[in-house]
C-alpha cells in the first residue's frame, strides 16, 4: 500500500513534466515582423553622424496616428520602425517574457533622453495587446505597461525591447513620461496575446545613426531571444549612403547671371569689368590686378542634402521640421576653408547664392557668416534661411568680388591661395568611451565628420611673377667701345589699372648674356650691384630708371671683359621699357643706337601673363 501511495504522485509528476517538455518544444504561435511604414530614408551622408532612419523619401518623417495612418504634419524625430506581432492560435497565448532586439549595424548616436525625452528614442503608438509607457503611448489604459526599451548599445547599434510587465504598478500607461518612458523595461511576466486574428503593433521612433564611412544601404534586423517567431526579420531603413557634396570647382564658364552680378564693395573696381568672371583671381607678385574676383561652385550630392532648421516657418526646416531639434543652429552648414592667404591680403565682398543645376535661382536664401576671409579667420560658414528644394539638386555658389593686395608684403608669394569645402557642423559619432554626445558643442544635430573636398585644394587666387621680358638685339664691349643700358620702371603712369595702366610695382633686373660663341651667363641685381637708379637691395622702384654699362655687368657676373652678342633683360616688375647705346669710350660719343624690344608673351604685348596691358605693345614699342 505504501508503494502504491508513493507511485501515483510520481506518475502524475512525470506526466506533467512530459507535457511541459512537449509544450516547450513546440513552435510559438506568435509571429513578429519588422517594417518601415513611412519607407526608408532615401539618402544619408557618408560623413553624417546624426542621420534619421525610416524617415521617408526626403527624410521628412510624418506624424502618425495610433492606428498607423500617416498625417501631413512632420514629426520631430519621427522616423518610424514598426514591430507587428500576431497570434496564429485560436486561443489566447502567453509566450512568457520576450526580448526583441533591433540591430542597425552602425552606431546609434542619440538616446531616450537626448535631445529630449519627448523626441529621443522612444516606443509609441501601440495597438492591440501592447501598452507602452508615457504620454505618447497612444493608449489610455491604466493597465501595466508591457512593452518598453530595456537597453541601448550605442556603439553596437542595437536596441533591446522587453515584452511583458515589470510588476511595478507605478509604471503604468498613464504615467506622465520620464519614469515610465525611460526606465529600463525588464519584464518578469509575459503578455497574453489575444486569439487570432488579433494583431498588435508598436512603433520605435527617433533613432539617429552615424553613417560615416559607409556606402550602400542600411538595414534594421529584428531578432528574438525566444518565445516568439520572427516572420520578417529585416527592413531597409536607409536606401543610399553617398557623398553629401560633389567635389567643388572654380568654374571657368557657366556662371549664373545672379552670381556674375554679385555685389562689389563700395569704391572697388572689378578687373576685368563686367562682373564676376570664371577661373581664379590673378594678381601679379607685385600686387597688380589682372582679375580680382573668383567664384566657387558647390553642388549637393543628392536632392535633399541641404536643409534649413525651420524655426521661423512651421513645416520647413531641417528635414521639414521632422528631425529634431528645430533651432537656428540646426541648418546643414557648408564650410569653405581657405589656406595660404598672405598676412594682410584682402579677400572680401564674399556672398552666397543658391541655384538649380541650370543656374536658375531657387529657394534657400543662403548667407555667408562673413564677407571677408583673412589668414587669421580663413573659414566662411554658409547657412540657409529657408528650406531648399528637397526634390531637385541645388548648387551653392560662393562669389568673392574683391581680391586685392591689401596690406600684404610685396612681392606676393608664389604659392596660390587655395580652398576646400566640407559639411558642418563637424563632430564625432560618440565620445571616446562610446557615450552619447550631448553638449551644445559636441552634440549638435546635424553634425558631420570633417572631410575636405576636393582632396587636392582648389586654386582660387594665383600670383604669377610680375615681370617684363626685354631683348637687347646687339651689344658690344671691346677696345674703345662699351654699351650703355637703361631700364625704366614705368609703373607710375597717368592711367588706371582698369584702363590698361599699371599698378605700382618694383623689383630686380636680370640679365641673360649670350655671346656670339654660344657661351652664356646670367646675373641679377642685388646689394652692391653696379649702376645707378637702384636701391641698396638692387631694386628698381616704381618711377625709377636703372642705368648701367654692360662692361660693369660683365665684371659683376665674372664673364670676361669683352662681349659681342645679344642680351635678354628681365625686369621683375611690369611695364618696363629700355634703351641701349653703343658708344666710344674715349669721348662718350654714340656710335650705334641698338633697339631694346619688349618681347611678346602668350597674351601679346610683352608684359607677362601676370599683368598684360589692355592695348598690346608690339616689338617696336
């Protein structure tokens, strides 16, 4: 009898364990899937650190109802990933505590509380058997909340979501927000899913990610730690990650009319006349202007790259006001960074314009942070004051209409002024400890990894040598004869640079001595050089004439005591003219006047390409 009394409970327990094991081994009737009800974000920037996911074709996420219908109003932080769970069983089923993980395979750069709890990462708009916390739940039930964010790995790009109740009565669906919305949801009891055909959904919103260094698309995947099946486990949340900017250029043609007529600082004369012209500005090394303006062309990489913060006009702005925060500092910025500006050099009259690719002015109203750049302040930041067209490519133009020597030391350097462009504000994805960046300086939205374009900087101002090439066709130094040479610096004249006159300049004089036997020797004036009309450093100043005997040049160059041949004379300033006479040394009487010709360059006129005269000079002077 005692044996029978012990046997029966053991048999019952065995049956219960067996049934429990069978139930455990069966596939769950709860199927969950992931989707993007507004569609994937069409684009993201390959240097972006705060790119919205699942935010639609122009990354302008719309507000949505609890039933899942999209409204016309943009919703801050509203890029939406939806999780749908359905019970396929004819009876209600509790699968126990479930942990779902949404993985993005790229760093997540915001949190549930940044920028604010109302527009950070959050679960909203639940339906059916789901009840999320906080005032944006979409439900008014006082039942304990049963879906919420358990944890976020920012560096790992994952969000863990707990399905089930925590047993904490204070965390119910009418909770006013911070505690109910951001306290980690670690459930201890499961959800009783209603019998088929009931369907339950919730939305995961407000996720920003870093796409720095990425190409192609970004996909969100849904996995389960057990208790439910995943029927659809992946959805595209960003379609194309690409460069935000096409490599900028300094165009030589095709400049829109609005840019050509960019305003010029008062009292300044454009050279050449007629407004902004293509190509870099050109000032010779002595400061003489050949072309004193330039323009940079900057095209966005895709139609909705340029965005404005939209604080002044509802529905406009950065992502149409649909991605947070809405503030004056939240524009997409374009940073133009200049290098090699000589100290004191003047680049000013800079202004920004926005057109389509055909050169027609479009909306956007860009403004430059400063109208001038210097060696001490070499960056112009362009912001937008109205939402640019989000469906067509825009081109940003930066025109600088005054380029002059200013107070820079002469001669100007041979290294040209250059420029590169990047998107701003610049920053990092996460902190050095993989935490979310939340300060006003580091946590800006949007922000980008600095990437200067093009890789080889654009040349925007060049300083070609300021010189004039002269040819003394015949010279002689021998017993009883010498050749006297005069080189006049005529950059002091009654004309203006715009009318073909000279800008005052000064420089040395170089000689290339070519004898009839083919031997040559070069010499450049310097301290202690012979002759008259030089400064102590061998410089011919504007309005001065250098006079010297060829025999003195031969001696200074250590090229013997006699000469018969021709001489190239390079005056290292513009608008030089010369004369030469072969004379008898006994009484100084002229024996032969030999021409000193201004040699034509590629532009004609003998003045170097650094500063050609408007009316070319011929070899006959």
